């Protein structure tokens, strides 16, 4: 298993598999309690200036909440599955 330090993800760009630039990693959201304690739930991202954040789940300080289940791959950029992201946006 390849391991990546969370600190290496800071400022990595998030792009959907359809080529839409979402923004850059700002932080990670973890489960705080219970059996799943420590599990990564979401990526918090500074939105790209061209993104309409009203279509996304956002934090109080207007960071995008990208569920970890929508992540397809992590490398020089993080690729987000647009179909899974759309499900979250519609459920909002």
C-alpha cells in the first residue's frame, strides 16, 4: 500500500474527471467518534474562482466539502468522480 502524508496534500489541485477545476486542498475532515474514529470523511477545498459555490456543500468559511468517496485518484492532482460529486450536490 502506498502511503501519503496529509501535509503533502495541502494545495494540491482538485479536478473532476470531466476537466472542471474545483479548487485546492485546504484541509481534511475526519470522523471524531465511534467505530469509524479517524476515518477521512471529506476534503475541504478552497474553491476555484470560477466555481459557483452555491451548488456545493460548503463550510461556514466557504470551503468546498468534497466527500472522500468521490476521490478517484491522488497524484500531482486529485481527480474527483463527477458523477459521485453530482449525487452529493443533488442531495444537498
